[in-house]
C-alpha cells in the first residue's frame, strides 16, 4: 500500500466513555473539527484520520475523565519535559 493511499484512510474508533461524558466529549471534538457521532446504542464513534486527531482525542477524553490528582500529575510531568 502506498503512502498516498495510507493518508486517505479513515478509521472509525469506538471510544469507551460513560454516557454522561460522551455528549460533552463529542461536542468538544466537533469544535476541533474531528468527525464524531453518538449512535443510539450509547457509544461514541470518532473518525481518526491522522496522529494529530488521535492525540486530540486522547487529550479531550483525559480532560473529561481524569481525576484532579491525575491531571496535576500530568501537568507536573509536562513541566519537567522543558
């Protein structure tokens, strides 16, 4: 498979989050222009087209699901990288 073909592939990923969080996560991803939808089965589906979208998905899910101590730990590790 050529790299040109690879760049046009789209992957729909099922994201495991609570029903409460899925609407907020979906809305935020749509603000970031990442295609996503909430089917009637209660799941969240997201099209991951490239690595940037994958990182943004991870960041958004973390924002809504991580505890305060987890977020503080993550922030402290980011500061150590500089």
